[in-house]
C-alpha cells in the first residue's frame, strides 16, 4: 500500500477449517492501513533557460504534489512527466533531472521517525531551441504563398508545439492541399553545441488538391419560394495562390450570377484582395430591379477587445434600373463601404452558445461619380444562449437596426434604388407578414421602403424528442422614414428539425398589428448564424 501513502500497514491473518466442508480451509486477513504518510516538504527547482519561463514558474507555484496531502506515488510520477512534457512542448530538448548534492534526483525522501515525506526535484531545462529554416516539399506554389501560413518567424521565435500545430492547421484549412505533413527535425541533444546552433528545422510535405470544385444546392423558403444554385471554384489559378469562383442562383423572385477573383496578401490566410462582378434580377411584390455591379475589396482580420473580427474595406460601382411604386429610375452609384463581422459558436450547424454581430457602413455622393447621395449604416446581431444551463432549451435573440442620412448630402430619397432602401417583414424579419411587406407607403398604398429599419425578435426553443424541437417567438419591427412611426408586431409557434441538410424551421405566425390578426406560414432552411 506504500504507493498510496500507507507505510504503517498492519496485517493479521487466521486459518480455520470450514464447518460445512471438512476438507476445506478458510483464510482470513484483516488489514489495518494505519495513518497515511503526509508530504512535509515540496522542493522543486528549475534550472537553465526554463528558470525564466512563465510556464515553468506557474507550474512550480502550483505544483501537482502539495504540502500537507497524503503521499501518492502515481501523482508524483505524473508530476515528473508533466515537467518533461512541458519541456518537450516548449523547445527544451536537452532537459533532464539534474543531481542534487548527496541525494538521488528526483526522489521521495521518507523520514520514518517523523513519518513524513519530502519531495525533492531539480530539473535542468538546458537551452531553449528556436524554429530554424522551413523547407517546403512541393512544386506547385511559390514559396511566398506558403510562408503566409506560418504561425512563427523562422530563426527568430522560440519553438512551441502549439505554433507548429497551428501552422499545420492553417495549411489544412487553406483548401489548397489534400495532404499536409509537418515535421520538426530535432537535432541530437548535445550540450557542447553553441547556443546559436539551437535551431529546429521544419520540413513540410504537401500534396495539392484538385484545382476544380463543383457544387449545387436546392432549398425552399416562403420568402423566395423554391431556390437553387450552382457554383464552380477554382482553388488555385496560378503559382501565387490566386483563386476564382463563379456562382449562379435562381429562385422565384430572384435570379443572379456572381464571379470573384481573389489575390492573397501578406502573411495571413484571411488577408486577401477580391475583385467581384455580379448581375441580379429581382421581382418582388414591392419592386422590380436589375442590378449590375463591379467592386474591389480588401479582406483581413482585426483584433478588438480580444476578439478576432473580420474587416472588409472596398468600393463598388452599381448600375441599377428599378421600379418601385410610382418611382421609376436608373441609379448609378459609386459606393465606398466598410464592414466588420464577428462570429463565435460552439456548433455552426446547431448553435447552443454563440453570437454573430455585423456592422455595415456605405455611402455615395453625387459629386463623386454617383447620380444621388446618401450615407447608410446597418447593425445586426444574433445571440443564442442556454437559459439556466438547461441542455434541452435555448433562447435566440435577434436585432437589426438601419439608418440612412440623405438630406445631409443633398440627396433625394426617391432617387434611391430598392437595394438601398429598407424593408421589413418575412421569414428572417417580422414573421406574420409577407416578405418586404412592411415600410412606408405612397399615396396609392404601395410599399416603397424607408430610410430607417428597426427589428427585434425573441425566441425560445425546446427539444421534445431526438432532433425535434418546439419554438415560441415574438417579433417586432418596421421600416420607416421617422422613428416615431409605429412598429408592427408578430408572434407564433414553430417546429424545428435538425435534418441532414440543415436546420428546418416551420413557423405559424400571427400578424398582431393587422385587423383580424391573420396567420402566415414561414418555412426556412439553414443555420442560425
């Protein structure tokens, strides 16, 4: 029992003949564990370069074996292994337990008279290695393209296993490669090598994916009716990692095509320049429009409040012919734009804890290539939480706020095309109302959209069986030209199914602000965020 800290175990035994079976004997043992042996002293010393390493300092300050607890040999061996693992992870490849004068190291020293134990360790990490040169074994991409995935600076940064794994994951997630092998060639530990030679070369072997990817999809929503799309992606166009994609979409209210050419920038996989061109023909109950656009944008990430945001800065030229109510026009807009987005979720398919926040700002000025002027911002967010740690329930809160300034730049609202105006109502807006059915109306009672938008939604969903859930929701909002105008309300119940193709939502909502509070069916497919 010594491995568990019991050094004063007393065992008594006895032997007697069985009463029933005279030929059998019964052996009886009584084990008295006695008092457990306590740890009196824990002396762990870190030597070498690791002495100044905050990770080792934190470990020694909160060592797994603690003074006053019962001695446990297994826990002691785990603590030794932890020291070795940290050294291996952080580039101390010559680390070893060094000798303590007049003792063995490491050791558990037992004082039988005082009945206490002392833990004595001296761990010499030796020098810390840095990353060395990185060699890529492939013949498709220019080296500069691959170096943008590096999570460390060769011949500068200290080695860590986490940085090496991050580098490998970045290559895997790039969509360039089918197979990625990243190996660190650690030199033989020889303490007589000069410190300047303490480098770990990295060898990367890559097998590229097929250049072309084709996909198609089909879906349904009560806003759009049946919809479908086909897409072609060219994963790499040349040795510099440029990409190309083209997509065609069709639904009962909207048809369109889009093409994008992407050029990697800098040393980050999410830093690139995109050139886009698109055409869209849309025909809804409130408007008709035909839109051609051409744009260029820079995509990159930004850290704000310890959160990684996606930032896009660009400029777009849009040519839109439209008819909405009695307004018929031809808008030509040169629009600078910027947007920030943040997404974090425990599961992107069916989120139980997560959020998505997006802010868009865009504008045009008649003195700079446009035939009208405006400045517009839009903030939207979705938050999903489990209430009171209930694993079968979740709360979904959604908000959408839009604001347009037109008169400030001497613009005219009637010169704004439908794609710039705000509308409310529909599957992902205020349920109970038709798609884009809410907003200011003209003298003929036709919805023509508004300068501003305000929408909010609160929903509770509860699992009832397997992948099936029930939901209750309340939506409120409207599009308007003045914030004093009344909001529209909708509420209802819904059924949810986590299908193989995504979350299917079937909602029946009542338009509470309309006479008779009519019911409307809403069906959507897709993730919450």
